[in-house]
């Protein structure tokens, strides 16, 4: 096996640390796990350095104990409503038109396309190559060897608020651990659950976590859209607590045990009864009312994602449908609701390259960390393959 890779997701609901190794057959083996909650994160952003640091320390300690490895460097996933994307295009003159495009030409146009003007408070997270153009011939995937005079590249720039990113990284630095790279959570989820065939046909992955919803869309295996909303499962919980005047902790329990997005599946007379506790007199309400509250918020989240995707035109090319993951993917009927909203088949994401998966962490809420390990494994392969293949991998990963 290769050297261990450590993935950290500091989410709103909890902090997750996974330690993985790449086996000889190329699959990921999970050898260490650590998690801790609550996290001191709200809507994907650090709101309490002390609280987040304490939770991270507990998660790191558990991961070290279970993997028997001292953690010195980690890959960090990041999400939040501050993350946005834009399309930038760069062009260069081909050095030797008759010999065709070479690696130097490609490297130069990538360099130019990566140069984007952002607000001083913004920081680039990824520069993801999309399509090349040669003398007006559009949507060229690999221009190497093709003749022409002018080479252009369309690139997606994913960026976020510099302060939010630094605050998240500083929590890790405070534990004397290095951050090898910061990766957008939506790309991690896509890496974990999407196949090449799905990306070729056109697909959207939507990861609904505790405080954020990440999404990434592909067409012809090229990134077509990506972003993050500051909305997630915690908002569903808050709605339940407010609607029925019950404590947040009880609302979370009710959501997990009885939560459904399908309103019509319950008789209004079918009741949920909460027994009285210290400081709580007890409560009774219907399954129908609960599912009405849950449906309203999840419907809102999915429709916002749909609106964003419609604005890019990506929904016209989604042959493989929508793939759902994240903690909220456990809600009963969410795939049916998503199907109604997006008008394409909606399924649940399944890990495609992980072996020896502990049953305790075989859930959609761990998908981002799994994908982060796989992303890191591909990134680190450029070190041992510094030539052409390494360059190709770097272009795919946006490095």
C-alpha cells in the first residue's frame, strides 16, 4: 500500500477525519476514523475557533489511535455559501503551427486562463480546465498535436472568501498539522460516487450536509457547474423545532427517526408523541404535519440548486440524472421529491473505489471525506509520475 492519506471535513454537524491508503489494486482502504460533534462550524464557516479546535483535537486523536499513525499533514475539504464559480478564457499563439500544439503551448494557455481578476477578499480554490478552442474549432478536449495558430482554453475558476478559508485552515495549523491542500467538498463527493460513464452522459451530484449543500455537474466528463449553498439539514431541524415548539435536540431526533419529504404518505390522524422530560412538558403532532415542514425546506434547497443549474444551461445535458448524497440523503422520499423537481432520474450515491469499509461509517455523510482521499491519491500520483501523465492528471484536478 501507499503512504497514508488523511482527509478532514469540518462540517456543521460534526468533524470527520478519515485515514486511507491506496491498495495495490487501486482501491482505497480506510485504516483510521475519528469524528466529533458539535463542531463550532455554522453554514460551513468557523464561528468559534476554540470550540472547533477542541472538536478537531478529539477527532484527530481518535483517528491516530485507530490508524496507529501520527498525523502530520491533512487534506481539507471546504464548503459554504461564500464559494462561487466563474468561467474564464485564456488564449496564446501556437509556437509552431505546422508541428501542432505541444505540451509547452498547453501549459502556457493554462497559465493564461488561470489568471483571473478577483476581489482582494477572494481566493482561488480550483482552476478546472473545460474545453480548448483552436482557430475557432470549439470544444476540443485534447489539442495536443492538432495544427493551428491560436489556442484558447475555457476554465472554471472556483473561489471563496479568503478569510473563511484561512480561518478553517488556521484551526488545523493550531494543532501543528500541515494542510497539504484545500479541496471543494462538491468535487470530493463527485470523485467518490460518480463513474466516468455518468460524467460522460451528464450528471449532477448534490451533497446536502448539516449546514451547506454542495453541487457539481458534469457533461462529456467536463465540469459544467459547481457551487455551494449555506443551507442544509440543520435548517430542516430548526424548522421542526420552531413549528412544534420543541428543543433542537428533540427536533433532530424526530427528523432522523420519522423524517420524510412525502406529505401524502401519512394519515393526518397518525400522531407522533414526545414524552415529557425535565423542562419539557411533552408534545404530540401528526406525521403529516412533520412531513409538511420537512418537505417545504428540502423543496426550497433543491429548487435553488435547480435554478442555478438552469442558469448555466446544464440541465439540458443531464443524461445520467441527479445523484444525492450527504446526511440529508437519509430522509425518506427525498429521491422522489428531487425527481419531481429536476425532471430526471434521481438516485443515491454509492462509493465506487473504497474497500474494507467499516459498517459504522458506511453512510452518505462520509462521502465527502472518502472522495477527498481519492482526490488526494490522484494528486499525489503526479509526484511519482512527473511527466506527461502527471501533467494530464494536474489538468483534470485543476492543479
